[in-house]
C-alpha cells in the first residue's frame, strides 16, 4: 500500500523571511511577550560583570520557516541554554518548536519550552532541560516581576553551566488587585479601568495613566483593576465584586479576547451594567497604523476587536503604539513599550464622557436625535433599511420613548413632513469642523459658495417633539454622484452633510443618536476600517456622542463598520416574516393542468395526451418552459417532468411577507408558526419586547447584552431573542471545520454542473466573496474555493484557530485542481486579512508542487522566482484600500453608460488591486484581466433565503459586472449563483436562471406585493428596488430578460391597484420606475409583448409623498 505524502504549509510561512543577525550567545531567551523580554533584559543589566552573553528576541519576528532556520543556525546552535516561552501550546509555533528542539538535542543544549497559557505536555517532551527546571522557569515567568525575572535568569545561567547565585524562592505577586492612577480620595469611582497585570509589573502602563488623566480632566474619576485573565475564576470573582462595590458609570478595558465560555455565559464586566469600552493597545508602530487603511493587524483585529465584541464591548481606538527604547548593542535588543498617543486618548476620553453624560441625565432631560438613512441615487428610497419599515419603526420608537418618560408626541415625528428647521450658521459650522475644513474645501470648494447656503447658513428639514429630533441623513455628495460616493471613503462628505452633524453634536449637543436603517453613510466616511484616527471624519463629526444602531440580525458584515468605526451599540432586530411563494397566474394554471393530467394519466390516454400537449404549449407561451429548461427538443414526459420540478421549486421559495417593524409584535404569530422547537419559538416571541428594552437600556447608558448574528432561516435560532448587541465570529477559526464539511458536497455540485454543461472538467474560476456571508457561515465561500483547489485548512487542536493548509494529494482528489481567483469585497478585505494570507499561501504552495500542468494549473509558475513568481501566483483581487463596491452601480444609477463594455471596464477598474504576500492593494489590472479571460466560470454564493439577487444592486454590480468584463475581453464564462440556504441541499443555478426564478416567484408575485402594500412609502420603495436590479442585470449580462420585464411591469405599473398605490404613497419611486421601464425600452433591453406600454407609462394621478 502506497500512502500519499501529506504536504502542509503553515500560515507563519506567509510572512517574509528575515535575519535578526544576533550572532552567538551563551543564553537565548525567545518569547512572544515583550514584557518577558524587557524584564529579563533588566535582570541581566543588574548582574555583576562579566555577564554571560545573552540574546533576546520576540519569536513573532521568526514566523517564516526560513527566519527560524536562519536564527537556529546563526544563534541557537551556539548557545548553552535556550528558554522559549509561547503564548499557546506547541501548535502555536509548530515549526519553530520542532527546529529549536531538534537543534538543541543534536548539540546538547539545555532547552526549556514553556507556555504562557495552559500546560502542554508536548512542550515538556520537546525540552531537553529537566522537568523541575522547566517548571521552575515556567513559574518564575508566569508570576512575573523583576525579582522573579532575576531568578529565572539565574536558573538559565545554571543550565548553561555559568556560575550564578542560587535562584531565590518564587516571589508571589498579587494575581489581581486595585491600582489607583490618581488620588483615591474621590467619593465615587466614575469609571473602572481594567487591564492586564503583566503591564503593571513591567511598568508599561503609561497609556492607561494618560487616559486616567484625560478622564479626570473631564470630571471622570477612574480607578484601575489589574488581573491575569478574566478566565481565572478568582480574578473574575474579584473584578465582579469590585464593580458591584464601585457601581461605576462606565467600564474601560484593555483586556483582549472574550471572557464568555461554554461554562461562563457572561463576563464579570457585565456586573457593572454599563457600556464596556474596548481600549486598543496597538501591536504595531504608529507609522504602520497611520499608513494602514485597515488600522490593525490580523491578530490585533481578532484579539482586540472581534473577540471582545462577543462580550458586548464597544470599539474605540488605539490609545498607544509599540515603540522601541534605546538599542542595547550588548544584547542586540531594544525593549518595546506601549507609547501613549495623546490625540487618540483624547478621542476615547470624549467617547467615555459621552456615555457618562448620557447616563447621568434624567430621561426627560435627554436630547435624542433619530436619523434615517437616504439610500443614494435611486428616487423614493428615503429611510432605506434591509427588511425594516423605518417609518413605522420610528412611530413605535417614539411611542416607546414617550411611555418611558421622554415626552414625545408620536404623531409629530415624521421627517418626511417635517415642519421644523435645523439651522447652523457658517461661523458655527467653521468652528465645529475646523480640522476637516481643508479636506472638505479641497473636494467641494469653500463653504460660503455652497449652493445649499441659505441666509448665511445651512438648514435641514426635521421633525421635533420635545427633546426628540427626527431627521433624514443628508446626501453625502452631489445628488448626481451620490452612489459613486456612497462607499468611497476617499471622498470627503459635502458641506451640507458635515454641517448636519455639526448642528446635531456641536450646536444641538444631542446626548445620543439613534441611526435607524441599515445602512447609512456615516460609517463609510474617509477613515480606517478599525482603530479610527482622531481626525477621521466620523470621529470628528460624532464628537464622542453615543450611537445606537438598530440593525437586521442577519447582516453582520455591513454592521461591522458601524461597530468598529463608530463604536455603535448594534441592536439586532428581527428579519421580516417568510412564507412560501405559492403558485399564481401562469404558475397556478400550470399547477391545475398538471393535476388534471395526473388524474387522467392511465385512465383516459387520449385525454392525457391532449392535456400533455396543452401543458407544453401553454408553458411555451407563458415563458415557463424557458425558465424550466424545456424546449421543443424534449419529449413530452421529459418536458412535463421538468415543468413539475420547476413548479415545485418556485412554489416552495421563501418570500418576505411584508417588513419588520422594530419592537412590534404584529407578525409574531406568523413567524412563530414557522418554528418547530418550542424553546426557539419562545425566544423568538420575546424579541419585540427585547428590542424595545435594549433601546431604552442603551439610552440609559446601561449594558446591552451581546448576541450572535445570523440568518434564522438557515438554522440559526440562536439569534433569538433579538434586541441584543449583535456580534460576529472568531475570525481566526475561518473556515471552520463544520463549514468545510458542509462545503464539500456543494463543491462537488459545482464541478458536476460544469462538467455536464461543457463535457470537461472545470479548470479556472473566479469566486465573488463578501464579508457578510463569511461571518454568517464561518467561511463557506472560502471553503468551497479550497475544495476546488484541492487543499484544506489545518486547525490548532485546542483553539480551533486555522494555522495553515494541507494539500490533498492527486491520488485522493482524482480530478484536476481548479485555478481559483478571489474577487473579495471591501468588507472581506478589512475583516479577514488572515484568510487572504491563508489563500495566498495555498496558491503559492500548489504552484511549487511537482505535478503536471494538466492536473495542477498553478504549476505554470513553478520555475519562476521573486517578482515573476509573485505576479504569476496573484489570485486575490478587490477594490483599492479603503474603497468599497464594484464600480458598476453608479453608472447604472446615473445612466452614464452606453454598452456593457462600459460596465465591464468599471468593474475591472474597481477590482484590479491585488492582495496577499505583502501586496496591500497593489494596482494590477493586467493581472486581473488575465484571470478573467481564463475563467470558465464565476461563482457567487447566496447563503440564506431572507434576501435574493433582485433585492440589491450589489448582486448585478458584482455578478453582472464580471460577466460584462469577461465579454469585453472575449470570454463568455458561466456565472453560477449557488443557493446554499439549505446547506445539505445546495442548488447551483446559472445567474439568468435565478433571475427568472426570483422574478416569477417573488418580484411579480401578488402575494409579495400585497405584503409590501401594508407598508406605505417603504413598501412602495421595496417594490421599486426589484426593477432597478433587473435593469442592471439586463444591462450587464448577455441574456435577454424581456419576459421578466413583462412580468414585473404587469404586476406593478401595469396593475391599476398597484400603480395607484405606488403613485399615492411614494411619488418619487413611481417616477423612478416609470423612467427605468422607459430607459430599458430605449436601450433595447426590453421588447415588450404589449403595444400599449408607452401609453401606460404616461403620468398618472396620486398625490402624496414625493420624496
């Protein structure tokens, strides 16, 4: 039996190799903790001369295998004693442990490998020093402090055979305690500052001291609590008792990770029942942070952002950055310390003061602003939100506030009919936005010349009742270019936009802002994806004002920027109720015909034959035959079988039955009927009340319990009850083991579909990967890509963290590997840098395998080196750093295109920036063109059925944009829309098949339209959106969609009742639909079957909302 060779590569190999040039030494200390190294350096300096030669290195600098090899050869093999301290177990630095252990055994060097976390027997086995010495070193370094560090150095000297004083007994250090930054005589502790004990014993708390001073300057007295870990039961109990005793108004913490476990469902920090602000101690230099659009490294993003979010902590920014102290030539070492940044600390102090101020006021005295989004470029989309009726929700929220003591008249808070004006003078505007003026003026000219100026200032239409203000978020830019600037953080907002927030936060001095509608534009303004700068636009405009953001629970991807850029409390709300599409019009007729045929078959052969002919003829006439894949070439039994299968597919499609209203239980009965589990049903029924309670708690400055995000329809009842501060998943575990297992069959289905259609194996494809689905599914898209390539992740056994990849041998794969290119969204790029590195590592590994090019297309780069190899293995593309979108929607929205090649060129221009292996957004349009030209297919995965591809212009922008780009290059690949809403029964459809299915089942369905007609303005807006997406697909795909335009027209403007509803409730949406249908005809995208369409599109009556 011949076993295939197991080829693996670790993520550490993705880093560039480097030589530390340390040279030989008697003793070598390696640690991932700068605190360890600093204490050992101080201990060495306290030794009398002559001192032993000592080398100190952060093992994080030795991630690449070649870096390890160089250090082992240059330094380790010459040593007499080596001490290696890891953060985790052996898997944390697997290659380094193996090579250092092998070298020390070969050369007879004393080696002690210890873990900074839990014990790992493999580390003791890899050590060459005695168990007693290893455990002694572990105890000294774990206990920390200068005297214990001195003792640890004495043990190392003894192991090296160097005379040393006997090591002192272990000096126990308090594992937790209270630290007073300022005078402890204050009557009340306003804020608790919780931090790691290691920083205190190392004397590395300057950033925390600076923060305490800034808080004191704002009248906030902060006291510190230090500890080793919140997962230590004694430390957790101490923290909880102190917070219960102090009852602070706010918690600020620099602790990383999450304290929640299977055993502990809550964090000790929750005892304070206040917001917990997450402080970030930057793991890089200030220069690296300043030049990064992401803001944080992959490890900082996971440990100081994503995992603390699981505890419900609110993101802030970096209060410090790592900086080296003076270089010591004898040690070849510079101690790294956290250097405070005054501007960043001031920003956090303002944010803290905002929450403390909010909690200190009586409800009747709080001034609250409720801001509704205004979806860009498309008329009639004011108050846009995914799955939410924002105006009905505003009514419920106003009623909730009124009942809670905010004295708010629910009838007076409709900003569409706002009868009050918010106004800010040019002088006040200039004062408020002084630090932004140069950048805004450079883009939009001087404020005094702005066309929106009225009476020497800016005015805004608002509704006001008591201390509650309701307003529409202004355009971010000029109306004609709104969509172009919507997701463009490089484009400053216009003066009117900046003036609006200056009026709210500087002049009105609102105590909190509720942003209603997913999503707005504030979180997309120029700035970093995480750890924002003090002069980022959103930071300046909010001025520390608490932000509360109701957000649909199934969309963690687009929610993340609001959490990480704005520090928002995200209150997850329910998805709309779902029901089966059923059969209507031609579908209902087909169903009846098929039932008649089934009854006649076998009993009346002549009648059955006539019915069979009638069914096929009717299906051909109605367009159902084409949608079902039936043609004249199919015999009657095959045609009927396909029609029956298509009928079932469409009937069973889940469609939305109206929209959700925040905090309303109007649809509870319908939604409860869809849940079998009584516990999940009970949790779901508690959601509306929890949504209202969470809103009031947030406005009271209280802690809002965290909860997971996900799609309930995809088997995620754990998202109930909603009304919790929604979070994502641990990015280090993506793709997860479960996701990889589920994706294997879907990958096989993709390969089979292509093989059946083309008669050959799929060789090259492009995956369109978004951040939201990755968070919801644990990386399903990436898992599919890996299966097609023939690789799978390696996970750390203890933590489930992905550490590398394993190549599946050809003997097991039994098919050619697929050359996969990723087109990643901006959200994916920002949230998953480690996954980009993992994918890039897989590509480079496959390129170096000794396999034929027929089996492995990556090996065409096998003989190349350096830059040539890097260019040939570039497989991750996306928009430029800090930018978002696919570049197509703005052209569609403004009509600035003549043919599909214009749309394809826009997609290429917006996607032509490469990532991975040190390429942080390098322009490479020729590289992208090569990948698109070679692609035989493009795959986009839709992971749940609560939305569809006609719900958003993002789908045609990405899928249609790719198709148009490929066509412009002379290629016509298949575009597959993979439906994995039922993971065990994925369906792989061509995008044109999915468009036809959704148009038939949902967009033209009278039942769906009736559900939207219950929601007035917003319902009309939802009806209009389907047409925009269909138009965009028709503009970018080679397929004609005449039948789909016919269906949509007949169901909307061609229906007197629906036409009147849209015109009456949302005049702007009606005008947009009319214009869109006319444009489709004029461009030749739609050839109507009816001759009276132009007459039907003449202006109709209706007199209501025109916004």
